[in-house]
């Protein structure tokens, strides 16, 4: 049996998960504040903050899923930017459906 990694063991601790959640929120707030400045700061910090927040908060994940249902186009873009597995699965499913429809 494989031992869990240090990251997995740390994330099982409630205080660490909360700290990662707060760090994600702070990164998103900082990204919005530096957004008007020149450079790609917003495009780097915001997805990283969103990923940390979604990984460590069930509440945030539920809100994000609701957002994706109301705004599927923006949700798909956000999934792509964060390189979420669900986005890759949906793209592969659409390609397969198109290939089957063409036949």
C-alpha cells in the first residue's frame, strides 16, 4: 500500500485546510487589486487563488458549481485556465459526440 504524500497528510488537518482557503482568498483579492497594473499578474494570481479556495472549501465549490450552471461559457473558460480535469473530460466528450454525429 502506498503512503500518502506530505501534501496529502497536511491537507487532512483542518487548520491547514483553513489556512490554504484563506491564502486562496487573499490571492484572489490581491489579483483584483493589481489587475489594472500592466503585466499578467491577474491572470496568474486569480486562478491559483481560485484553485486553492475550491480545493479546500466545500462551500466555495458549491458556489462555483452554481456559477458554472448559470454561466456555462464563463465556467468552461475558468476550468480551462485552472486546467481542471473536468474541463478536459468535457472537451473529449464533445469531440467524441461530434465524431459520432458526423458518421
